[in-house]
C-alpha cells in the first residue's frame, strides 16, 4: 500500500508525494503528477505507468523497471539528487523528461529515445545504451550550477565512466568538460570520428585551413572547426564527432578531416 499525501493545485493535475519506501510489485500512479521524496524504491515495476509529470528528490531506486513508461514531463531527480542503480529504461521515450541531478549506476537505456539531455548535474557509470537514439544531447564531466548555496558536499567532477554506446545512434551529441572518452565504449563505424588530443589537432588544422585560397570555402571550414574548438576546453582532451554533423560538401569535408589528420 502506498502511503502518500495528495496536493491540490489551482490548475490540475494534483500531485502525489510518495513518502514511504516501496519494495516489489507494480506501481500504480494515484494521480497524474507523482513525486518521490526521501524514499528507497526496490524491485518496483513502473512499466505500465502513464503520468503527466514524474520526479524525485533525495531518493534511491534499486533494480526498478521503467521500460516503456509514459511520461509527458519531469525531472528524474531534483536537487540534491537521486540514484538509480541497476534500473532499466529499455525502449522508453525519454524525450520529454530530463535527468536533472540523477546518478545512474549500471542502468540500461537499450532502445531508449533521449533528446536534449544537458547532463550538467548528472552522472553515468557502467550504463548501456544499446540501440538507443541520442539526439541533441550534451554529456558533461563537470557540474555546472548544480548545488545549493550552502551545500558543503558539492562535487568537482561528474562520474562518467564505463558506459557502452557501441550500438547507439548519436546525432548532434557532445561529450564535454573533461569526460574521458577512452574510458567509454564508443561506436566504431565510419559514421563517427574520435579526435584524439583534440586541442593540438585543432590548432594544427586551423593553421592549415587558413591557407585555403577560396575565401568562402576557407570561412566555412574555419567555422566548422570553431565548433569543435568550443567543445575542446575545460579539460576535454578528446572529442567524439558524428561525421554527419559536419555540414560541408564532400570536397570541403575531405579537406577538413585531412587538416585534422583523420582519414
């Protein structure tokens, strides 16, 4: 039995705040807006849940199943954060939610649709993204504006290691601010490029591309290079680039990659 208090708002839907720990069984949402506060949830099946809003704070989710859950909006973890350990989000449409202050440990996002996740306050360790569709997303190795003014436990780095993206589709997606790409499993197809020691390569490429005679072609090449340069800062040693995100004609694209020392 779920112990909760129902909070009414001037505009619906009402919110259910779950305040008791739960273990086992399938979760049934009492209202279209559900918030988990200061609880531990273990082996609970959320796969049949359909809600307008879902969020949590200071909670622990262990071995929970979120496969196919339907959510219109929400922050999976509000400040100061929640942890999801060994949870599954398989084939789940996550385009309308954001991770917020969530930490994901050994979670599966197989077949999930992830759009515009800006993970400045999120952590991912040993997670699997088999055949996930990841679009317009920014994975960050450094926290940005993640903590309260008086939070004495603020971390300096976001944990991001051991994640498997080998069969994921990545579109307009970046790994920035100190993520160690050599500690991840990345796609190995020709659709993607791993630019090692990016700042050094970009500096050499910039010098080379400034010698291109055609002014318009030179400008386009340097503009694309500046986008990469913007990601190669704040401790980001290597870059992982989707070739299709470099919007140059074939001849110019060949010059671009050649200048970076990449076939």
